[in-house]
């Protein structure tokens, strides 16, 4: 690193000394583990019971996991419910997961999320499974983002979700609309 001394803390392990991961390295480590675990369990279920069964179980997982993600981010960020809280938390999620995206608040309590780079689509392509990404994306994105919408809905004001375009479906970008 340009001759600069690394000043990160070290820990002793027996007779050896090793440096501690910095926050960026920890985030990268956990992101890689998270995406690897998601893909590995899917492929194991697919091997045992077939693609459609694996996709259905994946849909069920991605109908629940966003609730956990949303609640965690709401707590960390101190965000409320409604479109404003959804925008704040979904931006944090997409930033942490390495998406290329833009969000735009529209008239009448609407939010448009435009994704120009999807790390999940990239992973499918790198793993030689791009031919499955259209089917997976249509099921999983609907499950995931519908769960996000529901989690930020208020008793008297539900948030709806509409998937307008998808990179994995051959579009240039993913366009998701939330209204509430």
C-alpha cells in the first residue's frame, strides 16, 4: 500500500500475529457470505427437489427476509413508516448490497426506484445461470419488494408495489414503483 504502514489493530493467535479486518473488509466479507449462502442453499434444494421447488422455497424466504431487513434498517436509521421511511431504508439496503440505483419521489406519494446494476443479476451471469434469471427475478423481485411495501405500510395507508421493467427480463433497467 505505497509503503505506508498498516495501523490496523493486530491480535495474537498462539505465536502468530494477524491484523484485524477494518469495517469495509468486514462488510465485504459478510456481503460475500450472504450472497454465497443464498445461492448455495438454492442450488442444493434444486439438486434435491428440482428448480420449481427451489424457486418456491426461495419465494417464501424472500417474502420474510425483507421484513427483517426493513425492521433492522428502520431501527438503525430511526426511520418511520410510509413512503419516506421506505425510501430511506431501501436506499440504505441498495447501497449496502452494491446496486446501481436512483430513487425519485413522484407526485401523490409515489416513489420510483430505477436499478441500473443488479448484483444478483451479475452473480447469476457469472455463475452461468443467466438463462434462469428472468424466471427467478420475476418471482423473487415481486415477493421481496411487495414485502418491503407491506412493511412500510401504515394502518390507514397501504403501500402498493408494481414491477414495471426488469434487467433480467431484457430491459435496460429495473423500474419499481411504490405508491401509498
